[in-house]
C-alpha cells in the first residue's frame, strides 16, 4: 500500500509499528508523520490545521506568476485563514513582499509561527476574524478559506480528523468569500490582486459575486489539474 510505504519512508524505524496502527485506525499519514512538503518547504502539521493539498500548491503557483507580472516593487500581502502558514511562507520566499497572515484559531497560529521560524521567514501573524478591524492596505489578498457546505458529504478520513473550523462554512460554503469580498474594499490599494481557492461547484456564482463587488476588475476562474474549477482571481491593474 502506498500509505504504508509513505510511513516506512518518513517515520523512524521505532515508530513504524505505532504509525501503521494509527493509520489502520483512520488517521491520515500526514498527521502521523507530522509534516508535508509544500512547494519544496517542509511544513509541520498537526490536527489543529488542514493538511495542505496539491491544489493549494497550484493556487500559489498561479499567484506567483500573476504577481510577478503585475508588480515590480515590494508589495504588501495578506493571507486570510493561514492555517499551517504554508501559503504565506511560500509567497514570502518567492516574492519581494511584506507578509501578514491572519487566522481566527490561536492553535493554528502556533503551528504557523513554528513553520515560519523553521523556514526562516519573517511573517506578521495576527489572530483575527478575516479582515475585521484591520486598517492596513494591501496589494494582494490570498485565501483558501473554509468552503465546504455543512450538507456536503466528504470523506470520513477528512471529516473525522481535520479541524471543522477550517473545513465548513455557512451559506452553502460561501460565507467567507462573501465576507472577504465585502470587507476587502477598505484594505486594497488601487492596483491589486485577489486570489482564492474555491469549491469546484462555486466558480460561476463567485465570479458573478466578485463582479458585483469589483465591476472594473478582471475576474476569472481557473481549473486545477483535475479539470475542476478551483481558483478565482480578481485583478485590477
């Protein structure tokens, strides 16, 4: 089995038996090992944060390309719902920027701070509910917020292990996008980039909603490697 081989590869020999038992009891191998590779960075994780996904690496990759084309100066970026900090750390390494990372969970921020330190990245962390009472102006907002509807069926290994605060959102999974789009007008510079990871069925609605908030910006949805709508970008040049 691939998962067992993964455990054998990344766990020390004395912990393999315990690791296999935990896996057989339904725990994801990433939590058992305690870290993942994200964009070439080793990211520590525990059950207080989501396991970073390949799709989020794609989001970061697209964002770096767009930001590099758009900006030639040092920019201010905020990562909303930072979780493990994997997005913020990667962007800080790849772009000339001041990085702010926000999460409502103090336990998630403990993980993110540890990862920033381990990856030698200077990031300002704030415990907060998205952009509530934040007055800073940013060139870029990026977010992979909770976007699963509470009625949606998801795999047991996800539902039983990963933090629900980072998975589920009200309004059919759209609550945080609506909140960010509404708040962000007060926090963006004239020229800006917004980058979202989205649920694969949310693209058309979120594109329309984004156009209402930012009628003069370019708004477009991009597919992930599986061919599903997965990313939404709002660009004002």
